[in-house]
C-alpha cells in the first residue's frame, strides 16, 4: 500500500495515433461513411494555385466544424483547445501528435474570404442527406413540420422603433383568384387590387438588425431567429431554413412543401401544430393530396356568447341557421377572403336569446366564413381518424425530440453569430451533424465495424 507508483509521463513509446482511438468511436464511423473530397471542387475557385502562402486544407476546416457540431462544443476557440489534446479529434483530421492545429480565428477569415455567399454548407447538408436516402434510412410517407426559436446574439433592450411597410399576404394571389372566381359565378365584377400601402411599427435590434423581436405567449420577449424544419418519422431532418423570429409559422409551410416537391419527397400525411392551422394551409395541403394532421383549437369569442360552431351552415342554400332557427343570409365577399352573412335585425330584436348572440345596437348578427372554410372543416373531420390521431402524437417522438437534441447537445439554444446568413450557416451545420451522427450509428452498429459491408460510395 505504501509503494510509490512509477511515473511514466515522460516515457517514450512506439505507438500510432490510430491505435489509441477505440474501434467504436463515433468519428471512426463518421469517417467511414462520409467522404469530404467533394469539398475541393466546391471551393476550387476560392483558392489561388500559384500565388500566396500555402493555405489550410479546406476539408480540414470542414472537419473542424463537424467536430464542433457533433460534440456540441460551444466555441471555435474551445474546439481548437479540445483538438490539441484529444487523440480521436487529431486522428479524424489526419494529424499526428506533433502537427500544429490551426488558429481558432482561421475559420472566421476563411468564412469571410472564401465561404461567404456560397452554398458550401448547404451542399454538405444535402450530401449527408443523400447518403441516408441511398441507404433507405428515410421514410417520407409521414413527415412532421415545426419551428423552434434560437436566441439571437443581441441585447433585447437595445433597439430602435422603425415604421416599415406591411408585407402582402403570402397567399394573396391565390386568395384573389378564389374570390374573383366566386364573384364571376354570382355575376359580379372582380375585385381590384389595393394600391394603398399600409405601414406598421416594429422593433429593430441595433446589435443584429436582421433578428426579429420574438413574442409568444408567456415566453420571454427577445430578439431571435426561427429554425423551420421538416423531419421524417425516423428523425432525419430533410428540409430546413431560418427566418427572423417575428415571422409567423403559418407563412412558411408553402415554401417548405414546394421544396419537398422539388426533391420528390411529398408525404402522404403531414403533422403540424396549431400555428399552421389556417384556411390557406388546409386548402394548399389538400390541393397537393396531402393528409394534414392538425390539433384541436379552442373556439374564439367572448365568454357567455354563442360561438360560430353553434350556428349551422346550410351548404345547399348557402345560409347559416342560428340556435333560434332563424336564417342568416349571404351579403357579400370581403377582400380579406371572408363571406359575410347577416341576420334580419327586425326579427332578432325580439329574440329570447339575443343577449347571448350579439351586442349590436341594430340587433344584427354577423358571421364571417372564409372562402376556404370547407377545406378547414375537412381537416377538422380528419382529426378524429385514428391513423391521423396517431400521426399527430408522433410529433413528440420526432421533430420535438430533434429540437430538444439540437438545443441540449449541439448548442442551438442560442447563436454566437450575428446576421441571417451566418445563423443559417450555423444551423445548417447543426442539422447536418445531427443527420450524420444518426446515419453513423445506424449503419455502423457493431464493434466489428471495419468488417461490416457498407452500402454507400466513398
């Protein structure tokens, strides 16, 4: 017990760096399935072949970024410190014990000079996704779309108020076409587009003007970005993009579905939360022959008064029947896309349930029905189908779990970068690393990984 242990810290030994990396280490699996040589071709025009000092291998720079994202290291400075002492990291980069690791500021300079305004990181994401597709790991028959906010690198108390022009509705063209089609059927003239511009006041961060002021329920109000992602039932992220945090989720469904259509990955069923439950989204998904799985939403209205669902819509006569069996007749279609139905005030004035129906001084009850309300009603009926119920419940096991992993394990709870392009680059790398990690764990499961037949091309 009193024998002094032998100090072997300065002892020389003949051993290769590869022998010190366990056979089942994640980076061994990653190195096996992902060949990054395609990066050379993507950045070839950013380097000079016959002038200047020798540059750092661009594949090494990409591998350093993947190490940071795979293991959730908080900063590039800390990543370089970890590489200096971690044998597995050095092995993945192809470095020996004595090779000098690049300075932590090297990536910043390379991003500014070579990687900015390129689709390099998007190409890396797509390359990893391609590996998953070739190995039949992705099942796009059932997909899940949602968003999560990323806290911006900006003080929420440092902002200015600016008056900006209101954006037109993202579905304004489709809505106008629908309204004009109904007006023509009624023998009326088409509506004219509004030339009047509307403005609003919004908060703009003085630190990161491209971030959006995020306000949602009881959550902390802050400047943030939103990651909108699409995940399959196996947890693979197959589509994503970043917007300012003040962009509503419902406006982002159409561009995501259109990108999936371009990739030929349209789903049979799509589960989305209540933020996407709008008449246009219901109409758009049904037009694409996609079965929407949407949740129940509480009816809106003043407590103690009849809700719209208490009035029965008669599709044949295009009227509403009130709880007192009186009729509300169609009046006109509004530019907002709502069909207006009104009651007869002379009849309603003596109604015994008037106090629960309306507070209008002329005793006239008004109901607005959207031109795409029929599509929303179909979605509401689908909510009671067992398969659709099951599909919606899987959100917690798929996309919500992916967001949780991204924030807890890969550093996506807040961003260290400023500006939409840099934040988008960062989140793209995180999504790529998460897919890469899952692919590596699925394809190379056993300890004898080197003897396992692989089904991808190097």
